[in-house]
């Protein structure tokens, strides 16, 4: 599969999994406004990265890399680390179902994939001479 298509697929999957995660209810005590606000920003960035990848924009790989990394690390810190604070919504010890946990795991995995594809597309777009001079 060509680099641009892989990048588009990863960025699109990142946007889709964020919508799926938001649609799955999770009854927790810690939910505040940080998750939805930051999540909306990351969703918009994912959609922009997907559109940019589709159109072959030179900034799309970097946006996918950064957004994917933020989603992967952010979901881990926000949901999986059992530390309660105003900026976290940890699932350990809360009555959340398997679907909620699976959507977090999928978000982390797809975020890492989008970051990798962004990195890969950036490397592929660099001139060959730049790599030879190292």
C-alpha cells in the first residue's frame, strides 16, 4: 500500500475510534470537562490529518504523527493510570465495561499506528541526499 494511503487509513481510523470511544458510556466518578474538550481538539486534528493525507498535503504526516502520539499517550494517562485528579478519568476501580476498556486499548493502538505512519511518511518525503549525508 502506498505511503499516502496508509497515512490516510491511519488518520481516518484515529478519527473513527475517537468517535466510537465517545459514544460508549462509562460511569465514572472523575469525568470532567478536560476529556471532552481535549478529545474534541484531537478529533478535529485527526480529521484534518486525514483530509490532508487524502489531498497529499506536506503537513499531513507531521499532524498525524503528533496527533497519534498525543492520543496514544493521552488515553493511557487519562484512563489507564489509576491516579484521580481534575485532569484524569481513570478506569481502574470504576464500574466500566469491557467495551469502554476495548475502546481505550484500540485508541492507544490506533494512535500509535497513526504516529508511526506519520513518521514513516515524513521519512519517505525527505530527499535521498539528506539521508546520504548523515
